[in-house]
C-alpha cells in the first residue's frame, strides 16, 4: 500500500463539498458551521476551483484539520454531526 507518512497525513486537508459556484461553496461552509460549530471554530476554509472534463467547473470547499488531528479522525467527527467530509489526496 502506498500510504503517506503520519506527519504528512496530519497536514492533509478534508473536503466538505463541491459546489457549482463560489457563492454555493460559501453557503455550504455556513451550513457546516451551523452543524458542527465546536469542531469548525477557528478554521478558515478555502475554495479550490476545479475544471472537470465533461462536468464543468466545481468549487471545492476544503479546510485543514487542527495540528495533530488526522484528516480521517476529523472527518469522522464531522460526519457524526451530519457534515459531509472526506480526506483529499491532492
């Protein structure tokens, strides 16, 4: 298996959603904050634009977990509060 070293994965980001516009991505962030305020306090999201062949442009809403928290753990905590989340590889 080709797994990243633990210290690298701790720096990995998680994605909370992909949206058709930047405004939708910001709305998605607002919704996530409502659902998981304690987990997301102090986090600054960033939106990554991606042009997907045959699908068009998407705006990916991503954040970095706090240091020492793995993306997987962070996503599990968010998912428990109803926020969609997955660790990103790129």
